[in-house]
């Protein structure tokens, strides 16, 4: 019978209370989880796109001989059958990315807690991730890399969905075929071809470990761009494989005994600054974003590019004690083709391109424009001048060493980079006329015409300086630096051909000014401030440049119709320690040019000088192409175009024009 009204209820036993509250909390927990998941599942991506492959078309850049320089965009290869891969290939990824792959249902709670605890107890250090392979696949297939709670929850939901619809083997196959391996390679087949020039089915144990190492960060651990960092990570992968029993210690040691060789072209990741420079040009030329894979044939010469990068790295390292941190180098042939292009010491550490983006004061490297203007106005190299203190307005320039040489020739003044003579000369002929000369030769940035302009108080880029000096090197003609010969689709349709856009060369330096300037610039190297740029057996002409407080140092030189501009300095524009243009830049220039000149087949002139051209016009395009042809590679065929304009005979010095823009 029921208990009397008002009688006390029987109390639950502890076990009954535990069951009761467990059920209550379970119901409310289930309600919360359902609601929580419903909120974050409202905008889940469409999983029907699982097998859709959407990618940015690739752009393959070739050097002048057809060798691959770089690939931008994405490259995807047909998916590989996981059963055709050596067993250690998938095992490498499981060992380093998700040891519990075969034992979880999409996510690993303990792994997530362990990673979070590590990150909290190691502030400021590299973060650890707790994502499983299934979570990574979900993120790669359906989500963005954005770090947010919503994305993380959606990643968990999709990981569980994948586990419910696919077997572990299928998930692993999807992962290996779709993950980003860096360098534009998506999927293990594309990565194997990109880095090792072989199919994934032929990967060695060491190569598999190196590819698995990239999963920690495709850019940071790219085996081509960051080989040392990738190798250290690959060692961790091999050790992890031993710990999981995927391989034996003997197999690991055998892998260590056979170093992995990344593709010879890709190992250097050469010309990354160059490729960046061309990327926007390609889109501008074709007038739209590419919708299919493109091939860009460039003017670059990979062996010459390799020499340039090596010279820059070695030169900066050799002068690091003097505060040199960065450098830029660009080399052009007589028609303005870019043969080498180095925008900095390390692209992996800094993508800032100092060839075109860095505007730095030219220092004394600007003085040839002053002297050329003077030659055009009737002055001569052997004209006597006096090196003595001078004041122009309220400006009193001083020489580098604080000394004065007295009576000297203009040739000596340029060779020794005498500031007082250049300042007086520019003041006499007019700084406006000097600016006009510089602009005519190729300086496109604004040029201030204060008296200090004569000493290079003008900001320029290395590419501008190379273009301007090219007129001295090629017989007096203005060049517009270019690097794209042709753009075509992967199927062969030509979208752009530079030969069809070529214009007749424009003469900008006449005779005898050209021969006089060449003689004076040769003396800079033979007996002046540029002596460290000398190369035995070759006639070199050029000019050093050093700015106030040693913030910038330059050497721009040429021989055999080939011009190279070198700049060194610091990105923060702070001073170096007594670094002059005749030091680090001249040494880098020589280190680059010495091995390059034989390849260019530039003929040395024993005991003689640079040959004086019979007319202000350059050699014919075919002749220039022959001079700059290199070694066993395919020769550069000069594209057809209009012949150079015939040059009128040069008037004698006494009859030369003296107006602001003398006719040439």
C-alpha cells in the first residue's frame, strides 16, 4: 500500500543516486552536444566535392636552353594506388603524423590534450599539433587553414564523417594523393616527380622520410629550399619509424648511409626572385588569370644564375663582419636580356626583391652620367682640372679620404672617384642636363637636381643601373631589360612572342663620347677604385659607388657586351663599417664574372683595350647572340626584328653639340 501522506521519502542509495545523476547529466550532455554540433554543422562544406580537383593552373618557367627554372601554381599527378607503394612509404607518414591512425575514429583526444599541454608549457617555442591524418585530410579537402574554434569543430565533424564512409586504407590513400608537399606539388606522385624525378612507386626509404618531413610545414621543410631543416626532420621520421616497428634500426642506418639527392634543378631552387618578378608580368601580358597550364620561355641562363647566387652568398658571408647583410645582382646582355637575377642572399629567409623593389642611393656609380654629359658638351678625358676644396651655395663636398690631388685629368678624377671635380663639373654643365642624360640611358625614378646629385644623391634600383650602363657596353643603345621570350600553353599555342613586339634600337650615346667614356671607365678598374674587379685576360670597365655613412655600396661593370650591377647594404638602411664599392661589391662582381666569361665566349684582348666601335650602333642582333652564346646548351637565337638604325658619322670634338639634349 502507498506510504501515508506526509511520510518521508525513502532516500536513494549511493548507487541509485549515481545512476540517476549519470542519466540526467547524460541527457543534458547529449542535448548540449547535439545543439553544439548543430550550430557548427550549419555551414559545413558540401562533401560531394570530395573527388573534385580544383587547382590554379601551373606556370612553368624555362631558361634560355629549355631547362626548368621553376613551376608556380599547382601541379597534380594521377592518384597512385597505395598497394603499389613500398610499405615504408605510408608507414613513414603514419609514424610521424599519427601513430594511432589504425586505432581511433577520426580524432585522438589524448593526442590533442598532449599537444595542448606541450604548447602551454613551452610558450614561445614551436607549436605541436594534435590533428590526426583523418583531420588533416578533412582540412585539406573541405576547409581553409584559418585558425578558429568553428573550423576546428567542423574539422572534427568531417573527420568522423570520413571514418564512417571510408576504410582506413582509403583515407590514407586520399591523404597521400591530395596533401600539399610544397613547391606546388600536390599528392605524393607529383612530389616524387618534382623532387626526385621518379614515380612514387620507386621511392627509397630516405626519400619517403624526406617527403613525410614536409608535412610539418610544406614551405618551411621543403627539401629543395630548406634542405638542412628538412634533413633534420627526416631523421626524426626515421627514428619514429624505428620506434613504431615500421623499420629496423639496421634499415634506418642503411638509409643514413645513402644520402638523398634532390633533383639537381630543384635542389637549388634557383631564380626565385626572378620568378616572382615575372609572375605579375605574365598575367599582365596575357591580360587575365591563366585558365590552363602555361610555359614561359625566359632569357635566364641557369648556370650563370647559379654562379650569381653563389657569388652573392659568399660575398656577403665574407664581409658580414663589416656589417654587410644583403646584396643584389642583375646581369644583362647587350640587348637587355636578363641572364642572372639575384634579389637577396636567401629567398627562404626574405622574399623582398632588392633588384627592383629596393631604391637606394647610387653614390659615385652615378658619376658616369655626369662625365658623359660633360663629354657631350665638349670636354675630353685628358682635360686638366684641379682637385681642390669647393663650395656650391652652402654645400662643400669633400673627397673620400679628405685629401686633394691638385691638378689632374678628368680621366684620373673619374678613376679615383674625386668628389670635388664631379661636383664642379656638374655645376658647370648643369645638373638638369646630367639628369636628362641619366633618364635617356635608362634611369626612370625621379632625379633631384640639387648639386649633391653629382655625387649620387639619387635613389635607383640595381636593374635601372644595369640598364643604363648597358648603353656603354653595347655600343651606345638604350635597352629595356626583359626576361620573357615567349608564353605558350602546355599544348603549344603561342600567346606572346617578344620578337613581334621588338622595336628598333634607340641610340643614346654618340661618338666620340662613347669611346671616351669606355676608356675612362676602363681606368677605374685598371688603376682606380675598382681594381678588385679585375679579371686577368679580360678588359673590364665599370664604376664603384659608395654613399655617405657607408649605407650603400655598388659596382657596375661590363665587358664583351655583358653588364652586371651589384649592390650591397642593409635592409634597415643603417651604415655598414667602411664598406666601399671597391670592396665587397667589386669582389662579388669578379667572383660572378670570372667563371661566367668563358661560358659567354667573350674573347679576351691580350694587353689591349676594349675595342672602340666604328660607329655608335651596336653589333647586329645575330652578332650579339653569338658573343653571348654559351657552351653546349642550345644557342640563343636572336628573334627577328628591324635592323639597327644607321648611325651618322660622329662629328669631331670641336663641333659637338652643347645643348641640353644633343642629337645622337
